C-alpha cells in the first residue's frame, strides 16, 4: 500500500545502529480497538511507528475519519517536530501494535548524536514530503485512486528496498520471533 511505502523510505534513510536504538528505547504497545493513541489539542509524548492494525485520524473523537493510517505509518512526528499539541485524534479501528519512541529520549538523542539527527530529520522530511504530495494529488484528482510514484531516483529506490528489509526485521523482532541477546 502507499502507506507502507512511506516507512520504507524512513527506515532506508536511518542506519542499522539507529534502528537498534529505536527498538531498544521504544516501547512495544498493544492497542485495543477504539483506543485513542493521540488526543487532539494534547501534547504528544511519543513518535509512534504503527506495526500492525488500522487507525483513524479524526478532527474530534466523535467525528468521522479524515484519513487512515496503517502498518508502516508514522504518527506523532508533526507534534514532535513543531512542538505544538496534536491537531487531530488518532484512534485504533482494530487491534494494533505500535512502537512508541518516547519524546524526551528522542529529543536527547537528537541533541547528542549529530549524525543520527541528520538521518532522522532527512527521514522526517521525506515522510512529510510524500504526505504533502499525496494530499495535493488527492485535491487535484480526487476521484482517481492513489498510484505509486514510479520515477524514483536510484537513491530513493535503494532507500525503499533497504527500508523493506529493515521493516520486516523490526516487525519480526517486536513480535518476538527473533531472539537477540543483549
């Protein structure tokens, strides 16, 4: 899916040590159907990588969804980057699994590790750029289904492929299918 494609670029931009750090610091959270992951107008305490499940993005809890997030999507990153409270509600539509990267620890890592910071912010720029392009495409061609961009540069294609390998490894590890002693 188009959502899945986004995280592949994020994981392809980070390096293996970055992924290891995210797994070590991140909190694996199982989310129940209808559980609110992010509340509108509230501070967001983590950046979330959605590993399984589908989530609805709503202006308010009782309003219909304005967007959907699925496996491989990142949420909470906008509030992390601009420090404003969340602009929408993100709630589970079915059982979900997320990796929550605590805000304070992520901020500290970004200040201490300039190379990690460069890769992380590049990954966030790619993610937000892809979202904006998708939104603009929907505005200009609302009746056409979203299609995958095929004019990747070699660098972007390589990042996508590497990200796919890392995503599958990350998911297996967080499902406890991979045991790696510390």
